[in-house]
């Protein structure tokens, strides 16, 4: 039987998003910076660009969930992207409802595919 948390999201959904977030942030932290910064094959953007866009998307999702204004996420050096994604993902996990968690999951899948 699935239980629902105080924000209306199934606990299994929150657990899965937490797992995916941990996997992607660990992967980002473990990749060579040159690989993150290099344009992806057949693309004009790098994996770092995708992670930066994902960080902004997660920040927007968290702000919307909290009823706060959206703010621009600072552009960090490549070596800080894993930590930035972890913090912003934790914000979504803390305040997101089922719809927000689904959107965050899609963001992290996009990161996984870019890496």
C-alpha cells in the first residue's frame, strides 16, 4: 500500500527522486571537469550547460512550490555544479507536491541523458 506525505505526494515518488538526485550529483562530482565543459557530440552545448539549466529549473520548481518569486541561480564554476544541483534538488524534495516532483524527475532524467 502506498502512503501519501503531507504535501500530497506518494512517499515512493519522493524516495525515487531522492535516489535519482543522489546518483546524478555523485556522477557530476566524479566526472572530469574537461568532460563536463566539452560540447557534447553533435550538440553545441556541454553537459555543464545542461546541469546549469537543470539547476535553474529546479530552483524555479521550488520557488513555485513555496509561492516565492523565481530568482536567477548564480553561475558557479564547473566544479561546484554537483553541489548546486544537490542543494536545489533538496529544496524541491522538501516542498514539492506530486506534480512538482514529477517535473523535477524529468529535469534529472535530462541531466542523466546529457552525462
